[in-house]
């Protein structure tokens, strides 16, 4: 999806103070911001304006954020719109579910406006660039193939659905089997050096990625105290 000269962002939150805080800070960065306070209103607004990004609270009255995410990602006209989840929940299972549904990132409340601005900038920038095929366009392994040109992963010849971030992590690790990468190195490679690094950011994506790969999730090894590597075959 090509970005407009002035990116349009829809912010969804039922807490007026949070809504105004996010809106104010994003408008300061030069974005056009639209708001919604419920899941139903969010879906209507997003389908009408087709924004460049959605900042979506998970805890909403009626239709919650996960339902909104599912609806958007199952709709051909909105499925490519990136989503940043905004949530006070500490339950990792909700974050993993959101990522599995196609959300690109998450921010937990309370958050700093600096982190908010940095993550919005990073997600929008990723939307402008295609995945780099780097050294290999196709990586073939027993039961698993990774095609960078088509941005496609197949398990036992069947395509599986990955988010853009999950694909980048898998492709990055698979390019250099046996190499150990720290979480910071992984984030730098797939998201840029200005992305705020936390252990959970990478760990949650790895959990989701392994789950989707099924038995082939064990291609990704955890190196305790350091990070991750792709197993040599």
C-alpha cells in the first residue's frame, strides 16, 4: 500500500485522555489523525478512509480490539493496513493472538510518547519498503521453503500466513544458519536501529512464528542468555 504525502492514522481508544494524548502527539509529527471510541465505529471509519496505519486499543466496549483486527485482516480492502495494538493488558497470550491475527506491533500502557512516535514512524517506513531478498531469493529446507521474492513461506508444500514482521525475522535468521543473533541485532535487521528494543518484542514474535511453523518451529533455536539462531540442517 503506497503512503500518501501526509500519512493518515486512525486511533481507536475508549479512554478520551489517551485518545487525545495520542492524537496530539501524532499530529505534532505531521500526520492526519482520525479517532474512534468503539470497535464498531473503528471498522466504519477505517473502511471509509483506508488509512496508512491504525493504532488500536484491545480493551474496547462491545467489539474488542482483537475482533476489530480480525475483521480488518479478513477484508481484502483493509488487510494490508498495518496495525499497532495499544493495550494495558500484560497477558502475553492476547499480544500473541493479536500478532497472529496480523497486527504489526504492540505498545503496552502506560507508554512514553517518544516510544509511540518511534514505533509509528518505524511501521510506516516499513510499509514503504519491500522485503529485501538479500543474499537468497529462495531458501529450501526439509519440509520448509522461504521465498523472499514472493514473501511466501510453505510448510510441507502448503502456504502459511505470516505477518510482515514474522516473515522478516524468519528470513533474516534462515539466511545465516548456525549464527547466533541477539534480540537487538534481530530488531536492527528487521525494523531499524531507532526501534526501542525489549526482550518481549522479539520473544513474542518468535512464539507466534514457532506456533505457525508447527513441527518446523524447532528450526529456530533459543540460545539462553543471548538470543536466537536458525538450526543448521
